[in-house]
């Protein structure tokens, strides 16, 4: 799991979670969107599945819709 601003990794660590989106939300402390379209985003690497996922913080309307 990496937290990224632009092209710079600002933090990284291990999050144990079955779902990559839940792992990103755990690291972000709020809902995320399955698109890395913002300057502040998160990269989740699933080593078992050899997959990489990218997430941005969810926009306010996306957060409200998921409550």
C-alpha cells in the first residue's frame, strides 16, 4: 500500500484486507473512488494475485451516495 501525491510516495505500509478498495479506505481513513484521477491517490498491490489497484479520495457526492 502506498499513499502518493503526484509522483511522490509519501507513505507506504502493509494493510491486511481481503478487498483492495477496503485496504485503500483503511489507509485513507475515508471512502475512496476506483480511479486515480487526483493528485492525492493510493496504490494497492495484491501480491497473491499479482495485481495493482489505484484509488483516489471519493468526491463528496460519491461519499454521500455510499452512506
